[in-house]
């Protein structure tokens, strides 16, 4: 474990240097967990990991949290600089930096801390750290891929069981509670999200499940997932209740074709935006282009949404080990919506679907 963190710290420093940064500043966040396995609560007291190309990394922590930091999996790899209440921690960070240059800051550094750093380092240009950390975290190692496989299988098993439950006469919120319970039964630490959107609510991609009672001829979009052993699941299936509403089968077929075409296009060397375009082309050709109102997918790992994004302008070149969702949808206001989402991993010569649930239209009772 310690060797893995040492390797990640080295790669972060190399990538920061390659992108022209004199330092990378990482606050409590999934980035920090990735680099050193340390997960303190983000607070008004400054905690930051300082990574500087060619120099040793160090961790700035409130003195009272030094024991906690030391005990972290990567804690022994670092010099730990404690600061006591009443001292200016930003000045300590400033003294470790050159007077000029570009510094990358992690996306989760609170603005209060960034403002403190900017005040203390007037010659430094601060820039987003996501191009550095997003790139590192996007490519998963074999252990991470295994963790994502387990999370996906647990979500598949959740879906297999939810469609055996009755839907007619139950409220969206009750089905959502069942999804949450099943996710946990299959090993998730917690259910992070359980979207159950029925009838016309299914036209709202991020619908909050509520008191609507599910009736025959509803389409129901279920989008659910959570964290299992540190890594996220996220899958979506759309089902018909008793029988499909008018027009659902046609739209469902278009979304399924778009999702299949996009997944089949995944291989090393292609770009994320080209995968988005593959899904979008299928939906546009069927006349629903304006009803596909979101990107095709997002990276997944320590966070449910992380780099890269399958969206016009992202342009990440896929390489083996990159994991992301493929989740096209069509939303018809006042009628219904359809989304199908699987997590996939780029392999040496193509793609592995981590979710294995059937993509045919399931009919529930
Ligand atoms: Zn979403
Ligand atoms: Zn989802
Ligand atoms: Zn998703």
C-alpha cells in the first residue's frame, strides 16, 4: 500500500512538472485519498498536501491532527508540518514556493483557503489542478478495476432483484428505498443516489423520487449506485410497468442502439468526445437529437463523477484502464423518458462492460 502511494506521489509530481506547474496543492478530497490514503474532514483550518517537482512532498496540517495524518497509509512517506492555532498557515505554504510561477490547486480547496494562499503568494498564478489529478485518476490499476467490477456486479444484482418486486400501486420513494436497501445488502457502504422516475417524471433526468404512485403503462427510469470498498457503482435501467406506454418501445430501441454503438466504439486511441458523438449521431438520426439533453457519460472511480467526461470538447484520448459511464437518454416532457447506463473499462484492444444487466426492455408488475 505504501509503495502504491509513493508511486502515485511521484506520478503527480511528474505530471505537474509536465504541465508546467511549480507545485500542486491538494486539499482534503478524493485526490488526497488517492495520493496518500488520508481522509480528514475539510475544515476552516488549513490542511494541504504540497507536491513540488524535484522536491520532497510535505503535508501541512493543524498541529492537533498530526497523529491522524501520521497514521494515514501514506503518512510515513511525508514530512508533516504542523501549524498551531494563531499562526498563519498560508505564510508557511508561501515560504515553500518560489516567488513566481504557476501552481495547480485541487478542485476541492475551499475558496477561503485559496484566497488565503493568493494573499500570501502575490507572484504566483493559481490554476485548476484537475488537469493533473484527473489525468492520473482516470487510468485505473488492476486493483481499482477489480473494485469497480465488484461495485458494478452488486448494482446488477440490485437491479435483478428490484424488477421482481411489485411496482403498481407503490410510490416512487418506496421503490427508491428498496433500491437503497438492496445496494447495501449487496455490499455497498451506502446508497449514494436512487433515482426512481415514473410516468412523466421520467422525462426529468435527475428526478427526486417522491410521492407519485406508479401505475400501469408507466415507464420507470431507475438510476442508482453507491460506494463499495471505496469505488462507485452507477447504473440506469428503464422498465415498463405492465405494458409499455405508447411510443416507448421505439424510443427505447433508439436509446439502446445509441448505447450499444457508443460502447462498441470504445477502444484505446479514440477520444471521449468521439464516443459522445457516436451516441448522439444515432439519436439525432432518429429525430430525437434535441431530447438528448446531457453528455453521454462521465469517468467513475473514487468519485461517482470524475474525469474524463464524454462530452464535446473533452478530447481525452482513451487508454487501457480508463473507466466511465455510457448513458445516453431521450426525454419527452409530459410523456416519459428513457436512459440506459453501464460502466465500461477500456481494455488493451477494446472494451469491457462492467455492468451485465440485460439491456432489453424489462416489463415489471
Ligand atoms: Zn446523472
Ligand atoms: Zn447514473
Ligand atoms: Zn452516471
